[in-house]
C-alpha cells in the first residue's frame, strides 16, 4: 500500500536524479539564469475579457506558475502569505484550506473557482496543474454571481504548450515529507492537437506530530485547433487525499489563551482515523472567433467532492460547565465525530459573447452572457457523541462511542440561473465607463426547511481615468450576493441555511507602473448582514457588518540583482445594529487591524545561478470572539531561502532550500469564530529541500 502511495513521488525522484548519474561521465557546466520572474499583465477575473490589469477598476492579484516555482509555493496556504488581504479562516491542518479576503470568510461552495467555475473549497486544492492563482478582492456579483463579499480565488488550469515541456520536481522536508511532481506538455505530430499531463505523489509528515497522511493527483488537458477560428479545450483531474485532521484549541477556563507546543495533536485517540477526501473535475471550453472583433465562448465544469470525516473532536469542559472552553488544568471533553459519505456536485456552465464596436467617436467593449449553476449536497446523520476526557498536556486514551452513522441522502440543492451584460464605454482616450448588471434567479431546497426562490439585480459601475498607459485611477460601486450561512451543530436550527443576502461595496484606487515597478492601492468599504448565534441559541442574520480598508502592493526590480515585493492591508471592522450591547461597536473576530508581507529575491553576482530569498510577515492583534473579550497578540514571522541554477547533462536543474519560520516563533495564525471559536498555532521552524529538473 505504501509503495502505491509513493509511486508518483518515486517517479519524480528517478527522473530528477537520472541526469546526475549520467553527468558522472560528463563535465558539469554552471550557467546564469537571467530570466526575470514573470508577472501577469492581464486577467479576466475583474471583468469578462483579458483587460490589462493596470486599467481594470478592481483590486486583482495574480501569482504565475513561474512565481509559484520561485517562491516555493506548494499550496494555497503558501500563496496566501504573499497577499496581506488574505487570512486563514478555520484552516485546520489535514482538513481544508479555508480563507478570508478583506476580513470576510470565503464561501466553500462559491468563492473558489477553477477557470471561472465554482468548485468545492472543502479540501486542499491541488496546484500541480495550475498556471496562475488569481485573487479578486471585493465583490464579484457581476462577474461570478453568488459569492462571499470578500472576493474570489480563481485557479487557472495549465494548457498544452507549443514546444515540448518535460519537468520533474522532488521535495523533502525535515519531518520526512516527500513530494514528487511531473509536468509534461507539447503537441502531437498533428500540430492541431496538444496535451498537458501533470501528476503528483506526496507523503505528508505534518508539523503537528501525528497529523500525517498521503496524497496522489493526476490531471490531463488537451486542445484541438479545429480551425483558425475555433479552439476546443478539455481538461480533467483527480485527487485522493488521506490525512488525520488537527483540531484547534479553546480558551483555558473560557478566558485565557493556552500555553502549548505548536506540535500538540488533540486528535490523538487510538480510534481516530484520517479524513478521506476525493475530488475530480471535468472541464470544457470552446471558443469561436466570429469576426475580427467578436468572439463567442462556451465553457462548463463538473466538480465532484466526497469526504469521510473521522475525528476525536475537542470541545468544552463538562466538569466546569464550559461550552466552549477547556478546563483550568487543561482537561477537555472528547467527542467521537464521524460523518461518512458527504458529497457535493457543483455543475456550472456559461455562454458568452464578447465584441468591440464604435458609435461615432465612442468606443464600446460589450460582453453578454448566460450562466447556470447547480450544486447537490448529500450527507447522513453523523455521530457526535461524548467519549471521555483528555488533557492538552497529558493525553488520555478514551473509548470510542457506540454510535452509528445514518444513511446518506440528498439534503440540500442550490440552483442559480443568470443573465449578465457589461459595456466598457470609451468616453475619451483617457476616460472609460464600465457599466453592467447581472440578473440572478437563486433557488435552494433543503431537507430541514421549505424551499426558497429569490431574484436579484446586481449592478456594477466604475469610472477609470488613465492619463497614460502606465497610470490609472478608478472609482467603483458594486452589489454582491451570497448564500446565507449554515447554522452550526450546537445551534437550535443546526445545519439550516439562512436566506440569501446582498452586500454593497464602494472602492477607489490607483495603479501605476514606474521603471518596471508595479504599484497599486485601493480604499474600500463593504457592508453585509451580520450572522451569529443569538442568546436563544438560534443562528440568525441581524444587524450589519462593515469593513473599511486600505490596501497597497508593490513589486518590481529595484536593481538588476534585487527584486522586491510588498503587500499591506489596514482593515477597520465593526459590528452594529444587533441590539446587543456586548456586540455592537466591536471588531469582527479573526481580522487584524494591520497585516503586511514583504519579500526579496537577490541574485548573487559573484556566484552565477545563486539567488537568496527572504520573506517577512506581520499581523496585528485579532479579536477572538464577537464580544472582543479576548484578543491574540500580534506576530512577526521570517522565512529564508535560496536557489542555485545550473546545467547538468544537458538539463536545466534548480536546487532550492527554504526554512520557514526561521526563528521558530510561536504565534496564533488562525483564531476562527467557527464552531464557537478555535485557535490554531502557526507552524514551527521547518526546513525544505527540492530539486527541479527541466529537460
């Protein structure tokens, strides 16, 4: 079984070191790698066409494949460290990578996209077949329909290459984790047909002792250039992941932060099992150039997610009547949690027409489209039974409960049908008006409540002033739409989803490029209804949640040898209008007032091929609860690394080394209010070594 799990990793190892063996009979030649880190200049995430990022009226960040390689990004969690607007939001090791943008937790059903189509965010989303990671900060009602107000994370799939691509990577870390990947691309003898194949095998030895697992992934993408006007693209991927999840900590005595080792594992019962997840996608994209300025596109994606969840779950202290909260001596109640056969099947499709034309002296760039989304969710009655008492400092084995899970059936379905229209009107050479709207019909059926159907208009308007092609200013107004949150397990209306709600955003910003350095800044205000469990233990939407923020980012070459990047986010959050004195006027939990990340890449001229990297992250203190009775302190984290590029036996080889959390700082990275509030520590110091071979 272990041999099967590591087959793909072993393939990468063999491929990586084959050139080294061959080189024993050949002379090794060092070369200087002079290519700059590629920075994306365009994205369709802020609209419906590949507009230059400098002229889009939205805050958009893009990480390219080259950047992901150079920055040692292996997961979305790694990528989020380079964007100060992104935060962890119940991002538990071994469970699911979950995030917030601008302080709003993303919706697992709608806020994560693959090529613009919704996929489930309930497990680690593989990056091996992703060309770019795009982040739209702010409302996406016009572009995407239903989504959390903070923004969208979109994963752009790798496509076939025109020239042959052969690349393998092997990475090991100090705790015994091994990752091997393969990336193959090119075109067949009939050049109309292209292919891209990606595969990965990973043995995971977690920073938390015992939260181990394994992962395997494979994907394929093909394209068919039917004619000069027609292009057909098809892609598919499959991932299987098995890893024990690491639950978070609760407050000691319900009032104070625990003092623990970051490697402490609370899911350490002998009967605890790994969380098993499988995901798959089948995607299609067809483009037809109707005329020089007109293009029609049809795209679709079917996603399938399945999970078996087993956890020895820590919650509360019965001996001191604390729910939530751990006992003063570190005791906590252990619950046997089992939920088997959970499934989500989101299907989305859209047909779109893009074109350019002029009415007199006024230019138009028009987009019109229709979209469809459905999601069927299945689960059974879970087991959540008290099993015994353990201790965070002195673990105690407790017996498994005798509960049995119930049969799986369809419990919730969501449908969204929408029509949208946008026109980018060139009023003058310098001034453009972006105006559009989406009409969305949203329907939800759930086993515990009557079906609902609502219709919404989502307008969006922006002005962009570009005095030069390297400088622009914009102001925008947008409305968004999000499904209501799902009541937590302990609420009286457990697992019931609230009705959809709208959000509003006002944003102004500026973008510039100066001597090869890209600069962006944005000032925004976003409002939505506040969701929480009230004093009657009912999950409700009442009052308002307002986020006001200022963002700044910069990236570029300061000198020929030094590349710098920075991202800063200041956010003021406030809860109001609930009628609860303990909540109104208080900060939203798990959102720092200030967060920043700065990174540097320095090419050592004295040693051709050698680069040194550094990354500094800072986050201010965060409120733990809606009443703001407890806060976690601010923290600094430093990451250091380096890479060495050379040629070996005719192949390009890049050796990389990285130490994360170089000074072994303890900090609370995630203080989510989910499930009555949990604290997750940051990773301790960890070393990584990798070898990438392109041949």
